[in-house]
C-alpha cells in the first residue's frame, strides 16, 4: 500500500492537484505523508484536495509549502475543519511561504493548533499582529497540541511579540517557538523581548512566578555559527540575558524550573 507521495516543484497547478485528489480517494488510510511543495496551486486546488483527504485518516505529514494561498481562506478553513472533524494527529504541517494573510491564519489556526505537533508558517510575511491574535488564542487553549511552531522570516515586530507572549501564558505543551533565523526577520526590540521575559518569569509575586511558562525551551534557531557574528553584528543584542537563562532552565531542569525562578527573583 502506498504510504508516501511527493510531488515537489512539478508546477501541476490547480487542475493537477484536483486530478491528484481523485486518486487519493483510492489510496485511503494507508497514506502517511503527502508532499506538494511548490506546485503553483491555490484555493481552487486546495478545496478538492481537502475533500479527498477525508479518506486519508492516517495522514501524519502534510507539506503544502511554497504554494499561493493568499486568496485561499475558504480552502484553509476547509482544511482546519477536516483536521478537527477527523480528530487528526498530524506530526508535521508545513505552510511556509504560502502568502497566508491574517484572514487565512484565522481560518487555519484552530484546527492546526489542536491536532498538529509541528506547524510551520515561516515566510508568510503578510501576517500581522491581528492575525497572530487568533494563533495566540489557539495557543492558550487547553486543547492545543503544538510542540514546535515556526514563524521565522515574518515581520512580527514588538506588537506581534506581545501577542505571541500572551499565547504562552498557561500553555504547557509548546517547547519551541522559532521566531527567527536572523535579526532582520522580525525586528523585535527590547520592548518586544520583555513581553517574553515576563511570561517566562512573572516576578510580580511568588505565585505568578510559579504560574509562569516553564515549558518553552527555544525562541529562535541555534545561531552559534551565525554569519552576522563574523560581520561584527550581534543578532541577539536586544534580548535580555534573563530570557536566555529562563529558557535554559526550562530545557535542562523542567521539573525544577519554577522553583529555581522563585529562588532567583524573590527574597527568601
């Protein structure tokens, strides 16, 4: 039985995806991976594809990156509904560089956050803080299952950072929120990073420190060998050192992170 299908950079378009969709119905639950990276299709291809996925109830990985979903709100909503109605358990959902905007993210975020472990929205630079609010709400939900969320190469800025930080409040599953590959991606200043610092360790009271986020381990990709360092530019110059420490505690000592933060920030 066929378990994996990859059509990468084949330029099959909406008509080609619709034709592929008709064949997917015969494959059914044996399919685990479907890759349609960079195939020049949009909403008119996405809608029949989602309809065909109704039979693919064992799908674990879906790569739709580098297609044009700037006008695909209906298709994205249909996909989100499919994910939720079938109680999918997707390991990887890739929407990198798909032109998704705020409306599209609103349509997608509910199902993706509840039934997906890894989600990439990197490179969708039309998404603003308004759209991120919908994602933030999904992150706060007790039904959220996201463990890794990729948002690099997006113009997040301080207002987006504050929205995402609020989404981490009460979230106990997300481990990695990849915000950037380099500084030019998101233009977050000290004010924006301060919002993450506060959610990782709320120092207003001992109880609030205890209730802070002790799950997130990364806010950026590993940049130890970053080219900017060779150019004399520190890509992390606006990041409070405390954030680095809080993330390290969450990663290396998750069972003791809350206790350590309390001892660090409150007189005893």
